[in-house]
C-alpha cells in the first residue's frame, strides 16, 4: 500500500513517481490491477485545466483532500476518469491516471473492454483505464491508502528514471493556446500502453 505521506506532496512531485505503481480494484466480478504508465498533474486553483480552477463544488469536493483518495468524475456524458488526490488539505491537487498495463485480471478486463484489439489497449487512455478496472461513480472518494480497501494503490517495481518523459497534457491549452506552458504529462518511454498524444484544439466560434 502506498503511504499517504507519499501522496501528501505537490502533484508535480508525485505524478512522475506514480509511474510503475499499481492500482488494484476488487468487485464481485473479481480483481483487476493496472501498472501505471502515463499520468497528468493538475494544480488546483492555479491551473486553468483543473476542475478546481473556479473553486469548490459538489462535483470536485474530493479533490480538496485529504490526500490518498480517488477522485472519479463523469465526462462527455459517457466516460469515467480517475485521479489520485495529492498535497495538503485544501489545495485540490490531483493526478489523472491516463494509461497503464493490466497486470492482473486480464480476462475480466477483456470482458469490460470488448472493443480492445489487443491487451495493450485494455487501459490505454483514461476512460479505458477506468473501464478495465471497473471504476465508476461509487468509487469517488475511495481511500487508496486504507488497509483492506477494495480500491488500493500499491508500489510497483522500481522505475528507471531515465525512462520517464514529460510533455504537454492531452487536450489542455496553455496561455499560448498550445499547452506547452504546462508540460505536466508524464509517461514511461517505450511502453505500448501509453495513449496517443492529441494537442488541444480551440473551439471555433460560430
């Protein structure tokens, strides 16, 4: 189990160190575990890309702490995404779990992800990752550091720091409109489970 003190730090420090960690979720169907290969940091009120940028709401309440809980939100009317809450209470810092490798429960992940063409696609993307794990609204606020929790974050094998890469977040614009000002996406180089990068595309006014 990952220690809460490890997560009670700034998201930009925690995010790259989450790579290689394992998120495990158990339901009545069984257990699926995913080794994290791609994440993104979100910095609360200081970050225009964060759900907490405009303040505390019933939707983002979990982001405000304490650290070590899962923030799950529904997006585009069809998908759930999961974040690990970090930093001290009140900062609303979180790390989005973008992609990973299914290391346990592959047969169950395959059932949950019938459109996947290969095992590397089971959790390749934030919505796919939550689908493979079976995470949904009920897991919002789950304590990842509590012994016996059905949803747990565990340390993985050591990661070679030379494999960690960083770049713009997916679909998030920076002040210049290209997201370059926020290179807060981190991934493991050479991992086939890392999701394809898609830059932010500004909406055109009609």
